[in-house]
C-alpha cells in the first residue's frame, strides 16, 4: 500500500514545532523553535509571551519542515495538530495554522492529544506492543496510561498536585538554579556523594496516583531550618535527595502497574523521561522484571511535532478525521 506522509504541528506550550513523518514511524523532518531564552529571562512560561513567539515562528517552522523534507504540500496525506491540553492561546495558533494549511492544500486535519503524542514518540524508535504501559512525566503531566491497542488510552494514575517536571522546576528555583530546573538538578544529583533524606508520597497502598507538593514543601522547610541556624544548604545534596525521592516513587509505581496489567512493553515519555537518574532506575528494574522498557532519545522526549505526526498517522489510518471548526481544548481528556 501507499506510504502515508503526515505534517505534525505542536504549539501547546513553549515550543513551536513542525515535522513530517512517514508511515507514523520515520522522521523525514523535525523542526523545533524553542523559547527557552525568553523563559530564562522570566523564570518560566508566560502565556502571552509564548503566544507571541508561536505567532512569529509558526509559518517559518512549517516552511522549514517542508524544505528539509524536500516535499511539497501536495506530497502530504494529512495535517495533525495538538488539539489539547495546553495553553489555549498557544494551542489556537497551531490549530489555526493547521486549518489554513489543510484548507489551502485540500488535506484532512487531525486533532491529537498532546499526551498521546508523547506516547507515540516511541513509535519513531520501535513498534508498539500491546498491552503497553506508558509513564508520562513532563512539566505539565505525571500519568500512568495503559494502552490495549492503537488509539485506546486508559488513565490508571495521575498527579494530585504538581507534575513531576513542575516539582523539579520549583525545587530548582528554591536552590537558585536557572530555568528549566530538571536538567540542572539531574546533573547535580549525579555528581553528589550525599543525599538528604526527604519523604516519599506513596499515597494509598493500591493507588497509582502521585503527589509531589509535599516533597517540594519538605525541601523548602529543610532550607529554611538550615538558614535559620545561620547555615546554608549544599545544593547538590538537596538535589540528590529530591531526585531520589521522585525516582523511587515513579519507579515503584510503574513496575507495580506493569506487573498488574501484564504489559508486553513499558515506555517513558515527556521531558522528565530525559532524567538520567530515572532512566537508570527504570532500566534496571525492568531488566530484572524481564519486561522490555524503552525511552526515546531526549530530543523526542521533550515537546516536538514528530510525536504529534506519529500519533496523528495512527488516527489517520484508523479513519479518524477532525473538523475544520476544531478549537483549542485546554482541558482535553485522553
Ligand atoms: O515534555 P516537556 O518538554 O514539556 C511539557 O510538556 O511540559 O517537559 C518539560 C519539563 C520541565 O519541567 C523540565 O524541567 C523537565 O521536563 N526536564 C527534566 C529533565 N529535562 C527536562 N526533569 C528532570 N530531569 C531532566 N534531565
Ligand atoms: Zn509535553
């Protein structure tokens, strides 16, 4: 049968991205315009500023994706775009660009859930095997999802407060580290020879939910106590203790879920899946359990449009089509 080429567009948060993917598995081009410099200036994502960046970048990024692929719009089969969740103003810029491109070129449009995209990033590396368990850990998400087949997502656990990446970014700020804090804490933690003992939020015995706000408060209290006595904290010791607490809980709940659901494959996705401590811990535990475990390379863990094109291709093949009156869905359910 004929090859399927899908243009993916992603603008849900702070990356303006476009990518062309062949048959949902092969990256032909993958362009990401990051706003990281402006966020470092403001210490995080400011929605209005993010939207302005998307407006400035979106057309250029789509043109670049076509140019790198050496393709014309007529070579494409569909346009896939992140429909939600995310910042509504940011989502709308991608959606409107996708609609205009699809309309001008007579292509169908497909709305993709951002988390489905993170999960399908793995399809760009190896085929999915079902049942599959996905751990999604990013700046906005901490979720455990079971998939029985393509397009079917069962949410079995999620954070009750902060997302894992959010906790990383907040603790980094407490330690005076620049944004985004995840990679900084990861680096300090790996270098540290000591780790401060912080609590682990296991919640109810059978729960796959997560909670990170208590851990964040524990770090803040620890720092206040030391400083009140006239001392100062050693950032690497705090980073190591914080990371160990996060990694322990994520690893234990993921392996318990993998066994309970009898999955054939476990994947990690999202920006925090780039964490070296987490990768090492998950790799070791799944090697022990004899369950194949995969994490995409870092460039496909963080937000990108290839993952949206990959997820969109699976939907396209199933015959799903979006409508031209598609709207941004900030609280979209998986
Ligand atoms: O998936 P992503 O690029 O954007 C969202 O959809 O949120 O994830 C960004 C998050 C940030 O919170 C960042 O601090 C975190 O991923 N992150 C990390 C690492 N690299 C990025 N967290 C821990 N360790 C890392 N190495
Ligand atoms: Zn993301």
